[in-house]
């Protein structure tokens, strides 16, 4: 265990408007909305904020944009951009900053209008001379290639991948703000329009607008607030590659590195975790992260997810908000995993609340399986 | 590294492609490197250009289904010299491209829009 264990807590969470937001809203509008809602959630004020972290695909210098928008001059700011796991990295970096005494109340924010402005407009493409000539559809084709290799080595089937999408949908039906609530079967997934084999459109995340924020502070400050703190017990960060053709082994993600670092720091094992929030940009993600975080053995993810094991009422609750597959996915989904893991520990999740949650994992993924960051949160009982 | 680089790694790669050669690099320890770089990964050491025999094996594969247009292949190819690259397997139905299939490189000549680049065709054995 490190001396960082439990030295900060997530105390405030909020989503901004989700789904399709009002015309001409900007990512900054959504971040501001999320920031104020998250501060209100825990009972802090904008003037308390002395650390501001933010990421979005639609602004290169987002911390500057948000400090201007909100009229704040925080002592510490950070726009680390490693894709959808940026917000888990922000938690780890905020922990270091707070431990160093640089700041005490940190907001981590995200906003995206990618559904309104189109995916192409929301994410600037970087030229890549060694991949562009082949016209992969990014990111789905990158994850489809990983899925093909997993199917080849371990006999994983499209039906098993489809079960992951169905479990996510069944959780989404319990979440009033989830984007898709209609029935979904394995056959529906298999028979949906093919995008990049083996993925149909239902193996792929939603394309929505949305954003939000979380508020982090010290255990001392957390005592006086309105919410139950979710303590940060451990974090792990790993970057294995940038372009998919440089991924070392396409069946093993960097979660196999970030997970053990986080478990060690938290002083817990996978068996202790009550709920798993895993970045499901595509169905294969959930399967890879279940394996790489040690929930099941490498190669056994396909069989593991059968028979609703990860759905509502199943043995291992995974992606209890409905996930990127059915709840919302504005392009960089990681913040929503931290929001849901915190709320599960707080016990405020209504119909989808899992019983007796003391330990939760929020695992973020960025790029094309490129960056993997794991955050383990715990209730006061775990300190 | 103190001298100015007169040509970029990409320009050298494409010069080889224009001659029909698939070029890659090796480190001082003999490890194959792709994509081409100025600096060896991990060690920061020097890199030497080599020409591949152009034979490889499909490591991973997907068939893309564009809304407008015909399905096409995108695959990862493991070259026999020990490096991996993205490419496309041609002269076969994309749905029939299989992991483990042996393939050989062929160059698509450059146009105004797209410089020369390598693709692969299935080969026996």
C-alpha cells in the first residue's frame, strides 16, 4: 500500500445535459454546467476550486478555455489528453498535486457535442502515413482487429460479444437518463448493420453529446460536505502504444499493467471488488478488461459473460449505468465511469443500485486500446 | 543525432516502395522495427535500413462495410523478418481473408492523392 491510499476522495459528481443537447451548445457550456452541478452536489462553491482539470476532443487548450469561461485562476491546472482514460489520469495527477500541497479542491470536467456537430468535426484526425492508405474506420476497425485475434486464439464468438451489449442494455433500462432503453437481444446485435467485422453497429458505442464533472478533495474537507465520500484507494496508468498496428499483443490490453498497480496501491484483490465500471467503447473492451483486470482468466472472457453473468442480477455487476454501449458515449467516456463508481459507493443509484458496494473499479481506455488507467474507489469502511 | 537529417524516415520508406521494396529497420541488437524512425525505440540507438523479402502472415483481420461502397479488407501482417504492419489483402474476397494466411507484398503506385504504398496478395504455403 502506498501512502497515497485514501488521501483524496471524490465528493461531487454530475452529468451535464446528455444525449442531444440544445442547438449551438459548446463543450465549454457542458463543462461549466457539469462543474456547477457537481459543486452543488457536494456543497462546495466555485470559489473553493483551486485545481481545474479538463479534457475534450474539441479543444486543444481546454484548461485555459475553462478558466476563462468560469473566471477562475486555480493554482493547478491540467489538460492531459490521452483519450477516454484522460479523467482517470487526472484523478491520479490530482492525487499527486493534493499530496504535494499544491491544491485542495479539484474539479475534473468533460464536455462534448459530437452528436450535434458530427464525429468527424468533434475529433481532428491526425495523418498517419502507415495506416491511412488502408482506410480503416477509426476507431471501430482497430477494436475489430483485436476482436478477430481474440476469436482466433480463444474461440470467442460473436454471440458472446453480443451478450455484453445485451447486458449493458439491460442495465440501461434501470437508468432513467440512459440514451437507449428499448429491448435488445443477442439476435438483434448479430443482425444489425455490419460496420467492421465482427462488429455490427450494436457492438459499437453510442454517439451522443454529453459531459459532466467530479469534485475531489481531502478527507478533512470531505467531512463537512453533503455527500458520502468515495475514497481513492489506488490508481494505475499505462500506455502501451498509440497506433493499433503498434499494439504489442492484440489480445492483452494495458489493463494487465494498470490493474495490478492499482490493486497493489489499494491493498485489495480483484475478489474484493463489488462493482466494475469498464470502458465499453466496443463489446470486445469489456471482455478484454474482465480478463486483464483478473476477473476471469485470459481467453475465458467469452464464456464468462454468457448467461447474464455481468447483467442486472448477475454474479458480477459490470457497467451498471448501461455503459458506453447504451447509456451515453460522447467520445471520451471515462469520466462517466468515475461518476457511476462513486455513486455506487454512495448508494444513490436507485433501481440499478448494487447491494453493499464498498469497493468499485473505474477502468478507463483511450485511443485504440492505447492508454489504460484504473482507479479503485472505496467507502469509508475500506480505509 | 547532432547532424541535420537530410531525409525523413517516411521519404526513405517511400523511395524503397517506388523500387518495389518493402523497407524496415533493425536496431543494433538486430531487432526489427516498424514504422521507420530516426531513433531506435527503447535504447535510443541507431537504426539500419533493410529490405524485407515481402512474405508474411495475417495476424488479425477485419472486413469494413461502408454505407456506400463495396466491403474491403484491413489486416495486420506479421512479416517474416519480425515486424508488423497494417495493410490490405487484395485479390481475394475480403470475407475470405483468414488469420494465419500467407501473403506477399505488392506496391500500389503513387497518384496525386496517395503516395506509393504496400498491399499484400495471398500466396500458397
